[in-house]
């Protein structure tokens, strides 16, 4: 059900939507220029064993084959239209979902689509140098799979902008190719997307924690009363699952390798850092520091705990809650409250706020629960190895740049501390320059099929059930 006859594969009948097809075809060369400048560095000619979406049927939407990334068929894929779908929350609760942009919510809707769209190319930019230090061809392939799909997510938002927002939509689409992650003059819109992803441990943390913000936000937008946005996000979520798989299994494999090496060397103390590092693996406390960094950066992506933007988007029927349709309440939040973590007289306290303004906090709580679930696996590996150590998410107040705690310092345990204490202890909680240098020293590329770098164990199963020594990337092509 996907039309591959047009230059832009799609299931939205672009062949008969000439104006939008023309707009997208006009945008295409700029996208290709961007991909060549800012996409994976050094591997544009390599053949990569990638999956390409060929339908939106959850069972079997993908086809695997060797593809040169610039020839990847980035397409427009929306989940099927649900018959008689209604707006599931807000002031227009129960009315038919919008197939066109409701005029009074146009600016808000455009803004959310632009912000969502902006993160997708940003992550590709952040990760563009990682191919050169991939710990295996398997990992390299997964990186590139994530990258082409983030590229497709950009296409998904650009389609909405060009189809539904006319001239200003086209301008926004052009701007999405103009901004650059970390650029001083024209940065990406959200904080975490201007941070570096310097090494593969960061990449795995990013796909675990930051792509998971993507999951939560996409779930909220999938509830949208604006049906084309909802359908787009529903399909994007099926791709997102793989990104988080890459993060979860990536960290599991790093932890596994560390524990195995410690066991082989007869080391039981996880804080025996010099000896552990000498084994060519990453010590658990350093993994915890990276976790602290990426988790706290990702919490910032939820915006302020108390937000009128969030309340307005909910009232408008534009952005709902995680699993909105399964929540048993009025879906309007007329009188309910929600407990919000706040700074009151220099102390961290839970305060009941109107649920409507506390929606960012609620989504963030759902996010934290989701994060913690996958982490059980990492801790299982550690405890099975007989090592007394536990990875945990830091307190919400730790290392924040957005929201209630942006002006204070807190320990990972949530103890408020002064500037001097923070300055002297910071390197115990966040990766230091020395930690970064050590990790960087391990980032030696491994390109022999079936082989893995010293600091990460092999995956349990291959992609598309391929054997362990499968050549996922043919670098010389
Ligand atoms: N950095 O009321 P507030 C993904 C701004 S990730 C910089 O507190 P609001 C992916 C905010 O824009 C998912 N600025 O928050 C993952 C506002 O500015 P204005 C991306 C920030 O609006 C991995 C002001 O502060 N999708 O897909 O309720 C790889 C006050 O805002 C930040 C979305 O985020 C920040 N962290 O919520 C690839 C969904 N936080 O208007 C992809 C769409 C806030 O005063 N976006 N600000 O100039 C949204 O739903 C909302 O915009 C936010 C913020 C949740 C981000
Ligand atoms: Fe994405
Ligand atoms: Fe990051
Ligand atoms: Fe993603």
C-alpha cells in the first residue's frame, strides 16, 4: 500500500496531490545536500543492510536489503485513518477529529510540529561522526538505521508543514534544514539537541533516554485531535521502538562486558577504577555518570513542570496525555490536581497543582517509569555477576537547566547543595574531562565481521536473524 512510483514513496496518494508533491520535490534537493553535509560522515558510499518501510501494517512493514544511505527511500507514511475518530480530550472532547488545521489553533500546532521536526535532523547531526569509531559492523548498521529513520521523521513533519500550512509551512520546512546542532548562530531548538554525543556510550544513553522522550512526546501527539498528526506519529512510534532497543541492548552489552572482565580478573570492587579501566572496559561508576548526564538532559525536554503552554495545547485538543484514551477521567481536567515536585522555601516538596497546568510533569513521570523498567535488565546483569552495584536514575532536581530546579544545585540523591560544593563534587556525578578522555581512548573502530571492541559484548541475536559474522556494512563499495 505504499506507492514507490513517485520520487517520494508514500501512502498519502501524493501522485494525485500535485501541489504537495511539487513542494516536497522542491524541498528534496536541499534535504539531500543536508544529508551529504550533515549525515553519517565517511560512509555515504557504503552498502548498509537497512530496513525500509514498505507498508504500515505492524506485521511486516519492513524489508531488509543493502542500500547506500543517500539512496534510502525516505517516504511519507501515515498509519491508516481510523473511521469516525473523535478528539479524545480537551474543550472539543468527543467531536470529530480534524482532517484540516483548525484555524484558531494553527500557530500552536505549527510550533509543536516544527519543534518535533527540529529534533530529528539534530540527532543525525549529533551522531554523524560515530560511524568512524563503531565497535562493530552490527553497531554501525544500527547507528545508520537510526539515522535514516530520524531523517524520515523529518520528512514526516515536513509533509505536514507543506500540506497543511501553506507558505509559512514551506518556510519552516526550509528552516529545518538551516539550523544546526550546537551552532552558535543557528542552533537546534531544544537544549539536549545542541549537546555533543562524543562517543558510543553517549550514543547508547541518548537512544535509551533521549529517544524515549521522543516516544513519550510522539505518544502525546498521537492523541492529537488533528488527525494527520496523530496518524503520522502512530507510524513513527513503530520505528522509535528500534531506537530504544539499540540503547537498551547497547547499555546491557557494555555492562555485561564490564562485569565479565571484572570477573575474569577477579575484581569484585566496582570502585577499583584504575584496575578495571586497565582491562579495556568502562567501569560502572563512569557508566552511572553518563547516565546521570543523559537522563537529566532528557528531563529538560519535558519543559517546565507547570506550563500554560501545555495546558493550552491540551485544552485545544492538540497534545494529549500518554495513553489518553485508556485514562478513566473527564479528559478535560476541569477540577483535578496533580502532585508536582517544587522548590518551596529552599526545600524540595510535592505540591498539588491544577492537573491541566501540570501536564509536562505528568508526562515526565510516565517517562521516568518507562526508563526505570529497562534499567532493571542492566542491574540484573550486575547482580548476576555477583557485583555489589546498582545503576539508578538521579533525583529530578539534579543538573537541571529547565523548570523548578534550574537555579539550584542538587546531588543525585536530591540533596540541595551550594555552588562551592557543586563545583568541587560535580566530577563525581557527571563525566569529567578525564572520564571522556578514557572513553575516547577505547573508541577504536572494529570493522571485521563478527568482531567487537574490547568494551562491549556481542549481541544475543543478529538483526533480521542474521548470523554473528554477518557483514552488516560493506564499507568499501
Ligand atoms: N530547551 O512551558 P514550557 C524526539 C522553551 S524528542 C529549550 O516550560 P512547554 C527525538 C519552550 O519552547 C521529542 N527550550 O514548556 C529524540 C518555551 O519557549 P517559548 C521532541 C525549551 O512549551 C531523539 C519556553 O521554554 N518533540 O523526537 O510546555 C532523537 C517555556 O516552555 C525547552 C517534542 O518536544 C528545552 N528543553 O513544553 C530524535 C514535542 N523546554 O514558547 C528525535 C513538541 C522548554 O517561550 N514540543 N523550552 O519561546 C512540545 O511539546 C513542547 O514544546 C515541549 C516544551 C515539551 C518541548
Ligand atoms: Fe525520531
Ligand atoms: Fe546527549
Ligand atoms: Fe528516534
